[in-house]
C-alpha cells in the first residue's frame, strides 16, 4: 500500500524565502502526519518566489504586471533574470521540507534556465531531501510560449518504493503522447502538477483522468487554486473505484485550499491488468507505419 | 470438407444469396417516400446517431426497411450525415437456417465464436459463409438510402472477407449520390473479437465537400493513437459506433469518443447498437459531442439519447465554421523531437518487455 496526498493550494507571490517556507510547510507536514508517503503540489509553485526577486505590491501571479513593475521589457526577460534565484530557493526549501516531513515530495514546478533556455520543470525529492529527478514540461500553452519557455525533450520515470512515477507537467496533459510514453516505460503512477484557468463538471475529460483510464495506471493531480481553478484528485482505472468513476479522492471545491489523500494498492492494479490490459490490443504495425509520416507531414 | 458439409454449405450459400438479393431490397425501398436531406455546407451539417435495436430479420428487404425508417427519422430531424451502429449486421443472423430456434435454445454468439474453426458448422466458418450476404445487404441498403434521401450514410459495420478468408469488422460510408465513399476496418479488436477478427492496417480519411471524416470503430476510440492520427490528417468529424455491454456506465463510456474529441478538436458522433439475444446485451446511450470550450456552454454533449436500451434517433447541427475558429484559437504545441525519440520505438521496447515477461507488469 502506498499513501499519497495532493495539496490544492492558492498561488500568490511571496515577499521572502521565509514566507514561502512558512506557506508551504504546514500543509506538507499535515499531509505527512496523516501518513502520506508522497506529497504532490501544483504547477507553478516556484513562480511564487518571483515576489522575492521583484519587490512588488501585488500578490497575484499576473506576470505581465509584475514585469512592468520590475521594469522588465518582457515577461521572458523577467523570468530569465529571476530563474536562477527562484530555482535555488525552490530546491533548498523543498529539500528541507521533504527531509523534515520524511516524505517523497513532488513540489510542483519551477522556472529554470538550462543551456540558455527557459523551462518549466517539476522536481521530485526523497525523504532524505535529495533530488530523485526532474522533468521538464514538454508542451506549452500559448501563454507559456510567449513567456519564452522551451520544450523538454525527454520523459523519465523513477522508482520510489512501490510506485514507479512519471510527470505529466501542466499542459502536457492535453497531449496524450506524454502519458502513453511514460506508461510504456512502465510508470504506474502519473503525477500531474496543474494550474487550470477554469473548471466545470466535465473537466475530467480534459485532465489526468483521461490519461489514467487510457493507460490503466494511478494518477495524482494537484491543482492550483486562487486565481486558478480545478479540483485536485487521485485517479484510478474506473474498474478499481467503488463508485466506478475512476476517482479515488477529489477536492470538494474548485478554488479552495485542501489536502486530498488516498491509498494506492499496486497489487490490485496488477490484478486489474491481469484481468484486462488494454495494451494487449495495441496495433503495433499501424502505429509504426502511421506515426512517423503523420507527425512529419502534419504537425 | 466432407460431401455432407459441401452439400450443406452450398445449400446455405444459395439460400443466403436469395435472401440478400439486391432486387428485393431495391423493390421494397422503392415503395417508400423520401424527404430530401438538407444539404450540408462548409459551415454546417446536420448529423444523426441511430441507436438501433437489433432484432432478427428474415431477409435483406426487411433489414433495409428497418434502416429506412430510422434514416427517415434522422432526415426529418435535419440530418444529412447519418451514423448507424457497429454490428448493424446482427439482425441478419436471422437469415441463417434455424437461427431463431438455436437462439431460443440458448445459443450464445460469444461462446460460439471462441470455438476453433475446424468444421463447416463452427461459428467462425458460419460467419465466413454469412459475410457475402451481409456485405451485399449493407451495400445495397446504404447505397439506396443515401441516394434516395440525398444523405451521407454510414450504414454500420459488417463482416468483410479478404481473399485469404480473413474477416474484418468493417464500416461502410455512402455519399449523398449513393456511391460507396469508402470503408474502414476496425483497427483494434476487442477480447471477444480477437480470435476471429483481423485488425485493419490504416486509418482512412474521407474528404467530403463539407468536411473531412474518419470512422474508427468502437474499441479504436480506446486508443488516442487512432484519433491523434485522424486529427493530424485533418479530420473534422469522427464517426463513432459501438456495440458494447457497458455503454450505459457513464465513466466507462467516457473513456471512448468523448475523451478523444477533447484531444482532437473535432466533433464526434457515437451510435450504439442495442441487442438482447444470443447472449448479447449491447446498449447505449448514443450521443453527439464537441470539444469542451468550442461552445459557450461547458458541456461536451450536443445531443444524447434519453434512454440506453430503446431504439432512438438523435440529431444535432455541427457548426463547422465554429470548429475552424476554435482550432485557430487553440494553437497546438507539438514536440516533434519528443515524438521522434519515442514513437513508435517505445511501443517496440514495451512489446519486447511483455514478450519476455509474458504480460504487462506494473509491480
């Protein structure tokens, strides 16, 4: 059994690393106290640290306004300038929090520079505070393209106890290639740090629920609240949930702060696959023939 | 083949050919009235999903008249694009001698299809025998109804045979002039089909005057690969059709075309078959869906049948101009480097691992 918690948090700018620490520490520790072995936070958590770099009155993550307040010509310029500092604080603070809470921690994403390019990157820490790995977001929204983000070109999975995890970062969830590639690499738990602009009852058709069903794995989605919307959730294949919804646990509101938890039974997941594995019905020949030419010709 | 089997097969084939004869179908349909379908434009088309109840029929004409009644409802509801369900051919089991008696005695199709095709009387061999009659009846019915109503009709799936005797679960699309536009064999067989059905090799895209269409079959929608390839090939409308026992479980059903239209930025039409015989319990509901965000309201459903187990026809207008605007506003960020690196190689690595382990292992 593997106990996980996902935190639905309102993202606001913080004025100091100390404030960031004080903001993140209580819910992570509460989740750990409740037995979580893995704690997941939303997309863009690291952006909260922009307030440390650019001293501004505003609390919201409106990056355009923040760039203007800091006299940066563009958001991209602001992010390039702030990225190294934000990343340092992010790594230091979340390493400390993982260690303090003794949990695997997936603390959302941070903007980082790598080889002169900006990426939105999710990190995963061990209960000892070291980095298990990081995953650059591989697809971007139009807003993220305007901010100057580049695309990651690798997808990795890591073993953490019974879980073999891979990240579906932000808008990667709109691209089913990502979850499939992770599942083909044997991921059994997809972690989705999210920050959706909107939410309604059928939104599960657009979010990680779809990937979980299509790949028959577990999924944990952490949604940003505040100016963002979304219901954080822990998903499983429909057949494995009592109400046959594919939802093991879900936030009650689309904008409030909540801690959602569930226990994942990987043996039960294996039994579910032994009974029926959708991957048994792949049409390998079709994919091999169609994908290279179709992607080359049409994208 | 023994002499007895030869005589039996020849007799059955002759009987089936007689019951499937095109002249009888055309004659029966010629006596009906045909309102003309409203003509689709580049900006809009009326679409219908036919939730069809399977009941055994005695011959092709009876089948065609049933399809006529449903197609007429669709046309009168404003549809020019009409979608029938997967396994639309099931009523044609009634053409087989003693079929009704066998079914009354508890014959189940699923069990029968798992039998090895060792004798002429095994179920897979009987389907091979029935296949030409199914093809002929579906083609004649589809052609006649499409041309007489002036509508585009996907008449459902039948069993197609190739020269090697392999069977395919194949959909047939007819143009408003009655011409067969094309066919689509199912690409991903289900567990109950895998013993007798050969999967198709490619996904066809049909360029009509008003839109591009694809018609993956049922289980094909469980695989985003199918509709991603359709979307990249420019498809506007996904014709879907199913014959499933769990289609009335909302979240199970949502794993199919309703999920796929979200990734594809396309309309989807899902027509479900209803069957309650020969061990089958297929049901609906059927629906017509659009990508969430394409319209002002926040639902994916444009239309849904009221019931899951009663024959119904639903229609909706597909606003193709709005679809184009929506796509333009939702520019996709493809990642060719990533796809090149992993697709299709990741499937091959997975296949090698599963071959070695004997099954997919996640623990």
